[in-house]
């Protein structure tokens, strides 16, 4: 077996864990916090709570919330200027993947200079970042765990994948109670994103025994709890989703992803669609394409999804893929790519862009732009 590495932040997990934020901030040397979130989290009341906790512990706060659902390179640069003007020393991010990725982008430039596009790809960040403390408000992106940062290059209309050990936050505070204020659609989008993280990292070229363990755990927990969490806001189910998202993050951060995410990044840059809504349309088709190159692992995924322990690897894999398709329809998720892409003519451009994404490198089966086009046509 090849040598592997496994990098994660300090993780503080549990209901009410958010109350440890000020203590954690002081532990990493905070005096003037740069706090990143967005309007949706503000409306839920969590931003006000965090500001109050920081203020009560004599920590000054500079707040930044100019973040889209797919954070832009210009927004990152704006945040850098505000960070520097405010003479901040620690980055705190609260929200889904967008505020956390924006915060990572800002911290990258604060520590290394230049523009965020300079760091596209893997291992291009050479100097330390300010300490980062992240609090996820969704159970999906796992940006609070991962070595990934996704920022949209507005000129090229593509979501850049930036990958570096330096992007792993100092501390992740995972509080399942934050999920209670999420609506059904966001819980589902985040949950399917986490499922895609787990499945793609499980079959990745860089998968290891350590990442496999977390990927399998995430798949089982999401299949068992997502529907109840979304429909009933059951706190036990939401807590299990938080565990699943964290496990999926530990897996994909270290094993990488695949062509589903390469395509999702290209689609997000071109069409500005919510990341989580791409996966129900493309995940089954990508799994079918990859099946010949990872039959045993796809069979194991099929058994985890269906709960059945019979049949050949191929049969189990196909049953699992069909079960996922049926499950997505039961959850009333869009499974047609044509509803996300305004013009079918754009698909070839999307597939070409996907072959340049860092996630493409760890897909278990080699794929040309034409191969990816066949995947998209199947999902159309």
C-alpha cells in the first residue's frame, strides 16, 4: 500500500458546541475577529448570537457578509481589504460552504498575497494562513473539515478548486442545533452533497483505509437519516447528519473526489446553480460510468444503500444506483440535468472545463471530455 496522510482540524462536536467559540478564539490568539457569514444565517439569528458571544468575551469583531451561494473572486478580494483595514488576526466563519469557502479565500490572500486565482489547483499555498475557526450551519459542504476551497472566477465563469493542507481550519465547531433553522430544501441539498462526497471519495484513486472507514460511515448515516431530518426536523436525525457530513469531509479532504464534482464545479461556474442540486442529476450516471474501474467498492456502496448483503458486486452496485434514483424521486429532487442547464449546447464546454478541474485527477476511471458528455447526455 502507498503511504497516505490524514489531516483534519480540532473538532468540537455536540448540541450547544457553539458556546465554546469565544474560548476557542482566544486559544488561537484572537483579539480582533474577522467574522464571515451571509444573509440567510443572519435571518436565522445565529449571526447575532455569535456577535454577542464575542462581545461578551471582550473580543472585537469586523463583520463581512457579501457572499453569494457560489462565492466570487471579487468578493474574496473585497474581504481581504476589509480584513486588512480592520487589522484582524483570526478568521471565524459561520454558515454553509459559501461563507466558509469565502473565508478560506480571504485568509489565503491575507497570508500569501496576490489574487485567489494564483492558487488554483493543488499545493500552491506556500505561507501560513491566519488561524481559522469554522462553524457549519449545514450538514453538507464540510468546508470546516476539508483541504478544499471553491471560488468562482467570474471572468472565466468557472469554479476554481484550490486544495492545500493550509486550508484545513484550526478548529471546527459542529453544533447540530444550527440545522434546526434550515428549511427542507437546504437540508436535502446539503445531505446529498455529503453523500456525493462519501461515494466519490470511497472510490477515489487516493482512497485509504482511513478514508474508507469514514466514507462508509457517512453513506450509512445519510441513507438512514436524511429523509427524517428534512421532513420532521428531528434533532436526533439532524445530529446523525452532522456526524455523517463530518465523516464525509474527513474522507474526501484526504482522498479527493471525482468527475461528479468536476462537472458540478464547471456547471456552477457557468450556470450559477446551487451546488447540492447538481448531484441528484449526475450522481447515478457518474456511478454507472465508473463501475468497471471499481466494481468491488461500487458493490459495497450498493449494499450500504439497499441494506441487502446478497448478489455479485455488479448486481449489488446496479441495485444501489437504482435505489438512489428512486430515493431522489421520492424526496422530490430534480433528477434531470436539462432543468439546470439553459442551453444544451453548453454541455460540451462544461465537459471540457471539467477535465481541467483538480477533482478529475482522482476519478477512478479515466474520462475524456467526450466520455463526460455521454454521462451528461444520460442525465439530460
